[in-house]
C-alpha cells in the first residue's frame, strides 16, 4: 500500500532516513521539510520542502492537504518548538507521529565538561580571557554579547547576512570537521581554550568533543 511520508528534517539522520525509505519503498511519496537556515543544503532523496508551516495549525493543514499518512519528527534534539508543533498537528490531523531523537552524548573518561542548563549559564561559566569555540549556530549567540572580555571563534555553515553582535570575535565558515584530527587542527590554529556547545548527540558533530579530550580542553555543555 502506497503511503505519503513527511519527514521533519535538517539532520543527517533525517537525510539518511529519507534515502532509506525511498530505496525500500519506491512507490511511496517521501517529503522532507527543511527550515531553510542553510543556503545550500545537501541533496535529500525524495521531495524537499523548505520553510515553516505557520505553527501547529499550518502543519495540520499541510498534512491534510497533501494526504500525509505518516509524520516523522527527525529534527535537531533542541528544536523544541517544531517538535511540539508536530505533536499538536499530528493530533489535529489524526496522523501517526514517529519521533526519532538522537541519544545524547555521554561524558567519558578524560572529558572535562561543565554541564549547564541554558545559554546564559554557559556564558557565565566562561573565565575572563578565554578563547572560545562557539559551536551553537547564529540564532543562539546573542546572550554571549555581554562577554567583551572573551574572544569568540564562531563556526557557521554560511556567512552571516549582518555583522554579529559579539564584541570580540572571528567567524569560521563550514561544517564541523569529520574527524578529531580536523577539529584538533582548528583548535590549535585559533588557540582555543574552551568550547561551548549543546548536547546534540549523534556522530556528525562529535569530533570536536574527541579533540577537546585529546587537548584536555574544558567543554561548556548545554544539556537538553
């Protein structure tokens, strides 16, 4: 029986899932929805839709209009709003919801983590004079603007459209390194003393954690 599957994506796992479904069920319609924050996202199997839905109600309308038979939430673990909207929309449209959430990273021997609950706590945990790799995405850096005593290295997939509000910073564009060696080279090149990141889980961004372990660097880890 043919189905129409909507995947709320933006993660590596979502792209892999879309490819798997397209491969195993060539007669199914598979749509992956991306938020549109990345200018040139990598190709995804099946159909791709870019942009928001207009809240839970808008998503429910889309589900009904496109006759979606299965909704899969494979968004980033910190994408709380869209996950909440997915639950509400699935209920409104009477569509089964499958939530795929990465397991969080677990602290290992040799890790120096300070676990915090918010961006503000992460900001306040940094010592004066630190050189910080800020691996958060541009929509999460505003709280750090108050730390003029810290130098930030901000990693972004695309260059910002407008100057960042951070008083002392430099920008590194591109995706995270795939290996600990690549990330270690970046840490050395910029004389990084601390890393601030969220506990995203998965393999795609874990190399920086491995590199920090090699150098005994403190990581300010924002918990889920």
